[in-house]
């Protein structure tokens, strides 16, 4: 392997067949290319992706930072792929609601852990309604069934499937992502009921019911799991 700078980007030469480009959550760009591929071809590839790179990096700039939220007025909360401002007020109850323009939190005491629990409970209640609806849609479409759906926070995966028990787990964090991303994860896990691994047949099965799954998968990779 060797590295070189092409059009201002670091490119790693490897024993591969195609050019690969990844944008990480911290905005870093990784490009790998075949060892003997002519530089002109790589330059043309980078130029063709410049608009997409700029778009993704701009979207990443608008995402909440990886530092933990303090849940104070002016911060942004994610919901279904968009960011909404949070307004915090003192009151005689502890709750949060969403008016389609911003989140409004009312609290008795200004305690960080309390505010965090209020927000996470709101997300869970929304996911508990939304995720089963999407699950039912794709279970019916594929003619499959499950025994149990679990919604919980996961650190490394958006979802998982136990095909023997017919259990599916979905990451609570998905409720912050766009609907197309949620649908892709749901279909991905349901497809594992028939194809437990990530074989070619598995992806052909997904593509049959979601022809644009690659675009959805790419969009999901632009988001990080908190």
C-alpha cells in the first residue's frame, strides 16, 4: 500500500478493483484506489464526486456535535432526520412536547439527568408507535412474521435479528434519522429472517422490495450512532 495526494485529497493505493470513497462523521475523507490505476482516472472520479462531498460535509456540520447535550435553550435535537431547536422553561411539571417547529421542555428542577430522561422517554414513545408501523408494512410485503420487536439503545448497530427465535432489535437512535433510513434498517433485519448472512441472495432479496436500498444505506452511513 502507498499513499499520495491527488487534488488535495489523500489517496491510498491498494490491491483492490474499484475506487472507494468514504466520509466519516468527523468530516474526514478516505479514498482508496487500485495500485495501477492512472491518476487521471482518479482525478476525474474525485471531480465527479465533489458536489456530493460538499453536500455530505455540510450535512455533517449541521448535526449535533458528539459532545453530550446539556439540554439547554438553543441546543438542537434531532428527529426524523432534521434538527429542531430546544426551548427549556421552568414549570410545575416535567415534560417535553414537539410543535413541529421546535421542542419545548418544561421542568421543575434544572437537573441534567432529569432532562436527559425526559427527552429519551419522548424519543422512546415516538419510536414505540413508528417502528411497529414500519415493521408491519415490510413484514406484510415480504410475507414474514416475527415473535418479538425490541427497541433499545445500541452502541454499534442500528439493528439486529435472531432468525431462529424471530426476534428483531432496533436501535432507539433510529428515531432521529430520516424515514428512508429507518425503513432500510427494518427491511434489512426482516430479510435476515430468510437469509441469516450477508450473501448475494440476501442483498438481491432486499433489492427486490427496495430498489434504492444502496442510496438509503449510503445516507444512513452519513449519520453516527451516539
